[in-house]
C-alpha cells in the first residue's frame, strides 16, 4: 500500500518532467541552472609559443569548437584545448567558459 | 477499495507516461519534407531551380557542422554544405567527407578554416601563421600547399585569407605589411588555393575585426577607412571567389547603420555592387551577433534579408538549423524577403559548385 503510494508519486514526477520537456527541453533548463550556479567569470587564453593572449569570450567558443579536444588540467585554468598535443598553439580556459560555450550550442569535445 | 484506487492511478499514470514519451520522441525528430521533388539532370549537370521548395532553397544557402548522425536529415533538407574542425588523422577526414558526399543530390560544400594560426590538420601537417609570411612568393607557396592538402582530403571551401590590417587579439592572424603589401600577399595566397579548385574567402569585411577590444564586451564598434577596404577591393579584382562579412558595427568609409555589418543591407548591397562572387556570413553563433538581438527569429530573417549567399550556422543540433530554415522560409512566403534574391544566391552557390541552373 505504502509502496504503491511512493510509486505513484514517482510516476507523477515523471509525467511532470515529460510535460516540461515538451515545453522546453530539460537538458537546456539544467544547463542554464548549472551555468548560473557557477559565479566565476569565463576566462579564455590563447597560448602561442609561450605568449598568452586573452581572447574575448565572444570569439572563444568558436575557437574551442575548432579544436580536436579539451582536456582537464590542474592549475589556474581548468582545461587545455588543442588540435595537436605537441602544438605550441593551444587554449587555456576555465570550466565556466566550457559550460558557457556548451550552453550556446557549441559542440566541444571533452577528453 | 483504497488499494483499487491506487492501482487505477498507477495504471493511468503509466499510460500517460507511455503517451507522453511517444509525443516527446515525435517532437524531437525533425520533420523534413522529402527531397524527391528536386529535378537534377546528371547528364547535363543541370538543376531546375523551379523544382526546389523555398525551404530547400534556404537550406542550400546554409553551411552547418558535419555531425555524422545528421547526414540523412541534412541530405533531405538539401543543405548547402558541412564544416569540419579538427580530426586526428588524414584518413578520418577522407572517410567523413566521402561519407557526407555519398548520396547527396548535388555536391556539398566541404568547408574549413585553414588559416595557419587555425590549422585543423596540425596533427599531420604544419603551416606557418600569417604573421610569418614575408613575401608574396611565400604567400603563394603556402596557399598552394594548403590548397593541395585541402583538395586531397576532399574540401572545396576555405575560410581564408584574413585581410584585416591588424590583429591585436591573437597577434598572429594578419598578414604583415602595408595595406598594399597585405593585399598583394593575399592575392598570391588566393591564387595558390584557387589553382587547386579551393574556394578562397577574404575576411572579415569591411575590416577592423581583430582590433584590440575589451575581452568581456560582446558587441563591438569600429571605424574603418579606405585602407581597411583596400585589400578586399584588390582581392575582388583578382577574382577571389568569396568574401566573409563580420559582426562588427562599422562607421567611417562604409557605415553599417548601427547594426552588425553582416545584417546590414547597406553593407552587403554595397559589397554586392562591386562583387559577383559568394558573400558569406561569419559564424552566426558568435556572440557579437547573437547578443545584438533580443529575438533570435529576427536575427535569422535579417541575415538572409541583408543579401548574404551563405549563412554559417554551426549549431550541432539539427533541429535548431531546421528551425532557422523554417523561420526564413515563412518570411519569404509572406514577402518579407524577396524570393528573387534567394534565387540569385542559390544560383551563385550552385554555379560555384560547377552546376548549371535553369
């Protein structure tokens, strides 16, 4: 009896989620919620032969989309994004940037 | 009694979940009209423009991400082309490009950004960045080598060279020298590419796109003078096949009327008056454009209304690309965008692909 009640509550929750998903996809809502929970500023640096250049976030997402992959690293930046692992040209970005670009519809490969 | 009520509720909820799941799946699947209506005569390599629906014409003007899972839908839509960023090896490119071209009614544009600074092939071939190009001969050799590689892999459209006079952001994307030297090097680079049947794209019209600015600002204003325009004019005279228009709000020698250049009819028609080739938008996902508009639908309409031939929408979600096509097709149907203008663009695109249009 009690089990059936719990099951019904869960089923109602699933129905609500399916209805919400019809109006606005749940992954978009979740993406926005997670993005807004992180209050840090997006950061994006282009490294060229050891020289760092700050790239406007306006352009950064497109550059990350053009890389082969982004890999999590330890240190000031959360990710390094590159075409070739041996290249002297690569990007250093924080998690906020990755989340932001994904939210904006860019397909970024995370290793 | 109470138990029966709970069981009935469980059954009703389960039926509801099944129905809602089907509705969700149906909503997620793009509804695309069949492409069987398209008349393309292979023997004469002729496509009959009047056989295309408005949506198919709009789709032919779009270059989008080469997402393998979307291949069938992209073919059905009659999409103009696909874009590829970095892949690990030569064989990956050859495979994926053949995969996309196989079964397409007319060949797709296969596009990339091979500038030097942005080199998606760096895993197997290195090229110098543009700031390192000192002579016109070197520019030609690099253009030719890049063209040869692009052709070998199956590409036919390259979004290069950059002819902005300076780059204060990446500090390596512009050709060095005076406006005349930049124009000359770009001409030689374009010759090298186009001798390999790769469409070259002078960018980013009308200039000042890579000038120093606040990295946290999205919408950017700049003032251009005749020096900024000189390389574009020179490249056009030298028969560059395409010009890419930027998202910068421009004043000065040309004026975008307080809106991004890419949606400015003034800027695009001014360019069209002197250029018969393809006019390409910068990636529309760049936030300098997106953040200018409160309403995305208005942005889509303005992009096509302005007179661009090719619109770069790299959204990996095909539903969003299809949504854009639907919005623009509706605007054409209600007369907000001239169908004649769309026909001209589609003709230019098909001609650039080597197809006759009737």
